[in-house]
């Protein structure tokens, strides 16, 4: 049965790596639902957070292929039950009608969103949460005149205390730091 899997990939920070990783998914005709890349707390090490909809067996095969890429230090796949994850969205809302300002701000407060910018004519709101929470807030803002909407990809960490990052640090980082020094 297909479901969403979050694949965490720790890599060296090299040019062209994103292309090599996405080819792994393209060859298997797997659509990437979300992709976020950022540097970790260790300089020169990046973390890719890739969300895909596939079977458990396919997620394991993807991780095996990803781990074969030279710059990849380690990769793991998790289902949603084993992850803490969030996304962020920014909503630009029409406030040319001054009577809309208070209801919009009240709605933002009720949904743990915050005003990040305001000027005559529009306001920008920011909200973090699951994709479902972000889309619910989107639907609630539509009647006010939603001018623009953008949301990030998923960021995620494993729920257990001992997870990929610690294993990665113990097994891979000491070897990598030796090479750098």
C-alpha cells in the first residue's frame, strides 16, 4: 500500500548532488512531493528531507540506491508515525477594506499564525504546521481575498532519541572530520 515516506539524507555539500539524487526518483517514476535541503550543524554537511508517496518496499529500495551515491554519508526512510514534521506558509491577504483587518488578525491568532508584514492594501501572515493545517487556514482566508500563497517543503526529525543523525555522527563523522583536518 502506498503512503507518504520521509527520506532523510545526510550528504557532503557538493554541486550537482541534487541532480544525481532526483534522477534516482525519476528512473522509478516516483514523484517527489516535497524537498527541503539545508546545511546541518556540521559545516559542509547537508541534510535532504525528501517526501515521496510509495510502498514500504520501494522506500527501502530508494534508500539503498541513495546510499550508493558517493557523497551520501547515510540515508533513512521513515513513515509519518515515526517523524516530527512541520511546514511553513506565507499568505498575502487583501485588506483594502479596513473592516477586514480585525477579523483577519483574530483568525490568525486563533490559528497560531502571525502578522509578518502589513501595509495599506495587504497584510502577510505566516503559519507553521502540517500541510493539512496550512491548507485549512488557506481555505479560511479565501473569503477575505487571498492575493498570494506559498508554502515550504517538509522539515522533519525522527521521534526516537537515538536516530539517524546520532548513528551518522558516530559512524561517519569521525571519518569525515579526519579527512577534512
